[in-house]
């Protein structure tokens, strides 16, 4: 029996030479039980062979944030989330140092994905009754002096983002405006750059009612083709005043 | 035991710190401790139960999320969401319908898919939105499903006795033959073959068990 089991593993692993393999296959033909054993294990070997290296190298996970009674985490005044031991739902709030190649990014702001750059002498116009001016506050490890405002027009279809004190994004990163809420829903509204003066004023379309989300959020994104939120939020504020 | 990350797939480059299985390899340990106390602990709102579940499966879910989301920050966030959900919804876990690993991986896969759906740039044109959503759901969700299966396999490997799981690692990751393993670990070739067979057999039984067979 042991000899047969040894042969099974060697056969499935391709470690029998041609003559041994032929002889073993003859045994399989003559012994349905032995064949059944082989066929039961064959897909296991196939799955193991197909496992990529990363499966064997499983990375160390971040520390578990144990819920304390499963209650919701504390919130910062103004609707933001404090820096909790447990990070739940909202993206990680840390600011990586901006790349050193900031000199290349002299434009104040470049609207992307339909965003419209507004010049320094411009600004939001025509926000009469019904327009909303919302404050964005620094979050995470962002630049200490970072601040901003979001002006939502009366039509609620466009917003002007006015920020200052942000770190220049460099040539391989950009900033992105989001609408998001606590349970992780979010949509990207548009991207822009920050030059050496740390300021930008950008008008962006809003395809949904901001009130359907809890926060405006600005993230620093790497230019890596990944449309997902980087998890590096630098400014955030509620969608209602 | 050294970390698996020190292992190279090429046998000629296998570092010496690779986990050794000495001739005096301990007898097979219990491959998987019972899960009943974990389920009970969750239902009694005992954080220690959640910690143990995280110790068992956190590496698997995080590895899956890293690959599925291609974004470390997002993977870390979704990882926390998953285990918060495990904590909150423990009353929905039915041991009769599957093991904890399958349940946790099901939650992980679902949250990964939710995350990816949200992260697709929101098109302004509603028709474009519908198109984009369809494209994503057909392609990426299938890939995520396959990826989850691979990581579930890793979870099963973790439940094997150490002597068997390390041997399988040497064979399928280290790409050593059974003879090379025997020489390297200084154990009889027959022992290697027996443990190889036993490991494969045990994996098969766990797969059947996970699948409800």
C-alpha cells in the first residue's frame, strides 16, 4: 500500500521516468481503486502548481483594529473622522512626501477629466442664493497649512475648489476631488495639479447631488493608471454647511 | 521558522535560512484547531475571538485584497471593513454551511468587488456609465473570483500539519523534487513521499469539506 502511495505522488509530480510511468499506468488500468485515488489527487496537484509565488509569500497584514463593542468610531468636529486606532471604511489618511521634481509643476492647476482651470483673476461667479460655500480642513498628515473651500453653485451641477497650502504634487502625482461617505461609497469628480505656490482654483462638474454623500475629499494620487482612491486624503469637509 | 518571503522559487538559489525539516521532524500536529470556540466567542462579543480569526485568516485576506485592488491603502481599508463585518455579522455564520475560512473569504471577495465598482471613474454620460459598469463586471469580477479561490487554497495549506505544508512549499514553490527535498532535509525519501501523499490527500479532503461534499 505504501509503495502504491509513493508511486502516486511521484507519478502526479512527474517524477517517474518514462518506463516507470508506463508501468504505473498499466497498474492504473488494472486497478480502478488506484486510478480513483490518482484522479482524486490530480486536481489538487494542478491547483498547487498553478499557485503564483505571491500566494506562498503571503504578505504581513496590517494590525487588526479590534472593534470595542462594535460601536462606530469617534468623529472629529465638522464630520471628519479622527485618527483612530482602527481605520474603518474611509481611506487611510497619510500624506507621503511629495516627489522632489516639483519644479516641473509650475501650473497652478490643471483640470483633468472635464475639469476647467480657472485663472487667478477669475473665481467662482454667479453663486447667488442657493449657492453653498463649504470648508475643507486638513486631514491626515497633510501639509500643516493646507486648507480649502468648495463652492457649490446654485444649480448644484458645478463646484469650484479653492485650495492653498498643499504640497506640490510633482510630475508623477496629482490631486483628486471626491464625494464620499462613511460606508465607503465614493465617486471621483476630477483631478488637478498643485504648483510650487501650493494653490489651485478649479471648477469641476458634479454629476450627482453632493447631499447624497457626506464629505468632499481631496486625495493625493499617484500617476499609476489606477483610478482607485489612493487612501491618501489631505483635505476633507462636509457636503453641507 | 523563517518567513516564506525568503524562499526563492529556483532550487539553486534556495537560501539556507529556508525552513528546514530535520530528520527528527515532529509528528504531525493537529492541522486545524476547532472553530467552534471562535464562532462562540464572536457571538459572545469576545474580541479575542476576532483576534484569533484575524491571526488565522488576516494574511490570506490581505494578500488577496492587495492583488485584487492593486492599492495598498485601499487593501488596508477594505481589510478592516472585512473584519468589522465578521464581527458584526457573526450571527449570520452557519457552521453547517461551511468553514470560517470560506465565510471570511466570501465577505472579502464581496467587499473587494464593491470597492472596485465604486472606484471606476464615474462617467457623466449615463449611457457611458452603464457601458463601463458592464465591462468591469464581466472581466474583473471573474478575475477576482479566481483570485479568491487561489487564496482560499493558501488558507487550506495553512491548516496542514507543518511537516506537510512545508514539504509542499518546497515542492511547489521551491521547485525541488522529492529526492532533492530528502537530501536537503536529511530525511528518507520514503518519508518525503509518504508525507507528500498525505498532504495532498488531506488537502483534497479539506477542499471537499469546504465545498460541502
